[in-house]
């Protein structure tokens, strides 16, 4: 049985791009007689606004979707800690105290997701008295594993290629995990068999596939769907004032009809759907 999920972060209102993401995940589960889960990704302490989770539920209801709630990330911190401890024990993580400024001063290369960490702290040992982020020793991780592949329903079989990301942060200095670690662990814990999300997270899957192997987690299939773009061809974003679902809901827009229009590929004026 297929299990999909929608995993929004409560750091801003949902917009049409999120609606599309939720609809894709919901409809696939529905068509295949599976489950559709809602997981709130609320471990970004500084930006997280817990009260938004209920707004998100109202948005999904308004779109006519049905879902099952699973535990929010903020209630799963022990599982992140436990996994990080295992990776530390296996020698896969090292502490890093570099500031952003220090990293930029080292003139790092640009990778698929911003700067590639130049490795300044590589090999350092954990010192519990000094708060630090924990980075994955990418060379070591890759040396311990053979070739990995993963399957995207749209793009087909992929050879996992996490190397260009370099030594990514898996535990942030001020947070119990990074997105990569938390989402990978949660998808396994929630029994997600088909990870549905926007094509903007396609590259991150290379890291997630690696983490699954390091942590002995089951390997799902992925479905990276096309993104809704605005008039200028940019992905819709919370910070760019894309109209929120809540605004539309409160202005009397019919959510179910809107969801059906999106399904039929008839997008609000100015928006386009990019192929993944
Ligand atoms: N929480 C992430 C976001 O809001 C989505 C994570 C995922 O789907 O893997 O962008
Ligand atoms: Zn460092």
C-alpha cells in the first residue's frame, strides 16, 4: 500500500505551490488506495510559528483533502538525537563551529545548495562543552558504501550523487537536526513509501538516499512534481508575497473548485506549471 505525505514548515502561510504539492500527494494516495499523511516540520525554532499548523489544516480542508495527522517534528527530537549519536559513533560526523562569515572568507565553491563547506573543522573530535553543528564527513560516508540508486516516478532511476553537496550539516548548532536528517528519519518512521514533493527538492534526495543507507532505513520511491511558477517564471515563495491560501479562503474563494482547476491544469492567471 502506498503512503504519501505533505510536510509543510510552519514559518509562513501556505500558497498555491503548497496546495499543488498537497493535492498531488493526496490524489496519488487516493487513486492507489493508500494513505496520505500530514507532518508539520516545526524544528526551525527561530522561524517556526506553531499556530500556523492549524491554519494549514484549515487550508487542506478548504481544498477538499482528507489526511491523517502524524507527529510534528518538534515531538521527535529524541529520535534525531539517537540517530546523530549513531553516526557520531560510526565516525561519520564531526563538530563544526565555523560562522557563515568564516566559511565565506575561505572562498568556498558553490554547490547544488549554496556554498560547499571547505572542510576547515574536518576530523575534529566532539567536545560537549563547546556547542557546535555536526557535519557529515562526505568522503568517509561515500567510501563506506557502494553505488546507490534511487527511483523517481517521473524522472526514472537515478544514481545517487551526494558528493557535490560536500560536508552538509546534519545537526545544527541551535537545533536538534537539519532538514535532511529529520525528514529522512521521519519518512521512515511514518512508513512513507512514496515521497511526494516539489522538484526543487530533487537534488536533496541524493543526500537523503545516502542517509538511508548510513542509518539502515527503508528506501521509498520518490515523486518530484513540477513547480508552480509566477508571472516572472519564478517558483512561488512565501517571502515573495504570493497570495496565501488563508487569504483566498477568507476572501470566499471556493477551495474545492480551485483544487479541481489545478488538477485540470488550469492555473490562475500568470502562473505556469514547470515540468520537473
Ligand atoms: N518542510 C519542507 C518545506 O516546507 C518540505 C520537506 C519535504 O517535502 O521533504 O519545504
Ligand atoms: Zn567548521
